[in-house]
C-alpha cells in the first residue's frame, strides 16, 4: 500500500546503534500495530519507538489522502503517492534534519528520572533502565542527558522536571546541538574539556579533536605519511611552544641531541643573522664595518640592501632563504668594504679599530694564561710552551718599539 506525503512533514527518527562516535541509537522494536498513516509511533513509548519502522505491514490508506497527480494544497509542498515505508523515512529524516540530536535528547530528558527523584515520585525510569530498553549503554544515555542539562541551564530547553513522558516540545536547531553534546567520555575530563574548547575556537566539532587526541598513533601515521598534515602539526606545535616553557626545553634538548637537526638549526641561524644584518641597514640606515665600526650607510648601499631584502620578503614560507640571504650578505659586505676603502679618514679609523680589537682579544687571552691552578710546573712543562712564549714576547717587544717611534710624530702633529 502507498500513502501520499508532503516532503515538509516529519517526525522523530529512529536510528541504528553504532559506535560511540555517533550521536544516536536504535530503540529496540516491540510488538504492536503500525502507526496510523502520516504519524510515527508515539515517542513516549520508549521500548517501541522503532517498531513502526521495523514492521513490514502497511498502514491503512486514508480516503482523504490525495493520489498521485492531485493538486497540492495552497502554500504546501507537492503531495506524492509513495509507499508508506518511504513516507515514514522521509518524515523522520526531515525531523532529524531540523533538530539533529535534540530529537533523541528529548526522549531521554522526558523519560529518564532526574537525580534526586525516587521511582515513586515520577513515572520516569532510571538511565540504566532506559538504556536497557533502548538496547544501548547507560553511559550513552547519560551523554544525551548531560547535553540536555547544559542546554536547560542556558535556557535553550526546559528542565527535566517540567517534561512529561510522551509530550513533544519545540526543539532548538540542529546546529546548536553540537555545542552541548560530546559523544566521547573523555570530553568530561579536564583534558577533554580543554580539547573541546580549542576545537570550538578553531571552528570544528569537538568530537573530531577528541578522536584524534585519543588515538595518537593514528596522528603519528598521518604526520609521517602526509606532508600537509605534518605542516599543520608543525604550525600547531609552534603555537603551543609560545605558552609551554617545558615543551620548549624538551624540544631544544631533542634538537641538541640530533646531529641533523643541529646542522639545520645552525644553517637557519646563519641565514637569519645575515638577513638581520641586511635588514638593519634598510631600517636604521647604519651598517657595521668589518672592524666593528658603526657608520651611516651611503644611499647606494641602502638601495642595494633594500632590493635584496624585498626579494627575500617575497619568498613563500616553504622556499629556502639560505642562498638568498648569502647573496644579499655578500653583496652588502662588498659595498661596505668599497665604502671604507674610498674614504681615507674612514680607512684610517678602520685600521685603528681593527688593531684595538686584536689587542683586546690578545690581552684577554694572555690574562687567562696563569699558573695559579698548577701545583707542580714540572708536570705540565713542554719545550714548545717556552718557545712560543718567547716568540710572543719578541712580537710584543716589536709592537712596543714601533709604537714608541710613532709617538713623537703623533705628539708633534698634535702640537
């Protein structure tokens, strides 16, 4: 037998019991008559809400139901002549499309006894009894129960106490359901709550993030096999490092213990230093000479530095900047050397600065060369040591003699 249906009609759908990741279950069928045409089994009958869908009998046709080809009523969708099982499926699909998990949460909310109420006070049953009737776990029932409880606290739905078994109410939109329901027990933990909150901030379903968190081996496999997943993981890890000092230390330790990573870090650090050198010229208009002087960069030098820097800044994130940084650095260094060589006064100051720098380094090294921690010099003596010190003494004597010759000339020039 067939029945006419307007596609906009709908009723609360039953669904199959699946894994813990899905948001619905089958309520076991019970013996009984098929629901009248155009309706589904009353939702107050918890044990038999899926009976009509499972039955192979057809509902009697109402003489008032329009046949195929008849005109639809004004303002309604076209009426089609279809088999009753198809009509029922369409109605139930429409209800679930509009309300989502709210349709099933309502069954729990109006049939499960709230905490603090005894069996004598209400016709409702416990979550365990409801689960037994539904053929699912009490834990699953309680996830729907808790979702409804949260929504009731927010004023989205009525509280349990005012709901009557079998009574329908207007339900929120399906999209709102995921804000309250979590299909995984781990979501109730502090860790799960944090993951769910982060998922909502990223605009994804909390259940997806919780599933990944509960299966790190699958996450590892995806990272190893898929470059795009690895990139996403890298970006997330960098964001996490900003707020996790312990993770920073652990990652730094891992890098220090891995030769390949140490080399990569050294290479990237060198490139970053060279880019920083070029950027400093562009932004501050100053440059350091090889001897360590800080001078104003000529216009030609700044223009060349800016040109190289613009090329580097245009690189994509996945492009290597190492060679670009080397080219920019070498070009700028050559221009700096040319600038120093072209200015006699600057060239003289560069020599003076270079000499002072070398003298300071030699002084620090020699000051550290002591025998304070040596109890017996015979134990460390080598002929080569004495020879090197004597050569160093001769070099120092020559430097002193040369500078003393230049001293009178310098004093005369000043006078």
